[in-house]
C-alpha cells in the first residue's frame, strides 16, 4: 500500500533514536471492551507493546498484559503541570485526573503527540523531572501532519498515531482495545470518563483505516 511506503519514508521523531524494534507488536487501546476479554497473554506474546496515556496494567494483567515498550501521551500531561487554568478545565472533564501523573511514570519510553506549533518540548520546567526516570520523545511535524491528513485534516488520536508508528516499524501488528468510543461501551477500562471524546476527534475515519488495514491482512484486530 502507498500508505506503508509513505510511512517508511517519514521520520517520526524530532530527536535521534536508536531503538531495536522487534518483528511484532501489540497496540493496546484503552477501551472498556478489554474488560470483556482476557487478552493479557496474547498482548504480551508479541515482542513490543505500545500503550497510551494512563492505560494501566495494575489490576488488569489478565485483560491487558504487563509488558510496555512505548507509551504515547498527549499534550495534557505537560500542560496540566505547566498551566493551572488548563488543569482546572481538564479536571472538570475528568474528575479523577491526577495533575502530576506524568511524574509517576518510571523506566518507560514516553512519546508525546502534540501540535508541533506549541513547541512543548521546550517546557524544561516540566520535562527535566520526567527525564530523570524515562526516555522522552516527540513526534515531529511531518509525522504529526501525516496523521492529520489521513483524518481529513482533523487531529489524529494517540491510538491512530500509535498505529502509524507501528506500521512504520513492525511486520506483525495486533490491535486490542479499540471500540472508537461507540455508545454502550465503557470509554476506558481503568477509569470513568465524564465527557464525550467523539466531540474532539474523527473516530469514524480512524475506524475505517483500522478496518481497511485489517481487511488487507496488514494488521489484526482483536474484538
């Protein structure tokens, strides 16, 4: 597919990396549909595992496994710490929000998906503490814009960017925990969400991409 060729040619990070990627990976979304299955062993059977935001393994190992190679985070983790007004707004949407959740990650490869024009990699007042215990990376402008273009010029979700990241680096890709925030399915397996994420992202377009890739045997989706 031309998409794969384009991804292979597009650098995805601002900063230099020297990862040794395995042949296979699991992409673990945060949908509550994971509570209905026991995919933990399937997820951990792949060489690498990509997780998102606060997706936790504690108390959910049988559902989501326990391995974690990469964790893709959105801008909120940085802005919550950097800007109190921003944090208060987010707290009204997510009552259980931990303002300093970013400081609690340890031993992880953290990849930030943020609008490049915000230049959040310059927030050293926040990031220097995180770098003590983790590796930090940012998707670059070209890779970010590719995800946006594929979503009809709407910002891509972390999950979709994780898919593009996996397509670039892995031959075998298994996807778990993606329900695209459909009604009747718990939004997150690990907490409760008070707002409707569909107001901010083009989930219908992303679902079509996932299904197309699955139909062409490029990825495997576990329902």
